[in-house]
C-alpha cells in the first residue's frame, strides 16, 4: 500500500475473507478490527483504509500488470505531506452515481464479490472539502 525503498517497513493494509482487517508495519499489526466477511452475504458498504501523506522517498514504480486495476493521477495530486488515498468495499451489483466534481474516484467491480472503490483526495484541497463515500446515496443498483 505504501511502497518504500526500505523493504523493512512493508506498510500495508489487509482485509481477509473472514472480515479481519489490519494495518501492518515492520511485520506488526498496528490496528486490527473486524468488518463484514467477504462472501456473497456482504451488504452495503465497508470503509477499509485511508492513508495520508506519501513521503518523498517511495522510490517504487508501479507495474500495472501486477494488479486487477490501477488508478493513475497527475503529479502533485499526492504530495509528500498532503493528499490521501481511501479504499472502501461496496456490495456487488452497484455502480457509483456520476460525480462531475470532487475527488478522483474509481470503482472496480469484482463479480459476486464486493467491489473495490479507490478515492484520491488531492493535496491542494481543504480537508473540509473532502466528500466521503456515502452508502447508499452515492450508488445505484445495476440492472
């Protein structure tokens, strides 16, 4: 989630099939909580993780082939001391309502499993401007 040249950090967030969510760094769980199980019974919306500030020395290059989906943003959107990335899960069979202005947001459908929503909040925006993802207001059922 937060690639670093120093592989010892290995900061990442995990959401396991049984609903266990955690953020780890240096191999230790820094936060742990329980969410919905990632089964066909998943309903509604689950806020997963939100990271802010991305440092100056990530030094990693993304290989898009290593992922199911990639959100690309222009330089300066995510800054060393500003901007943030949120990852949320949404009930399958829904799509986002059109949002002409606001944060950069992409939904990645995953068939019968919960969809993944990535939201990028720009570094130059006032945090009070941020519009968090809202369930069910921001979504419509796909027919």
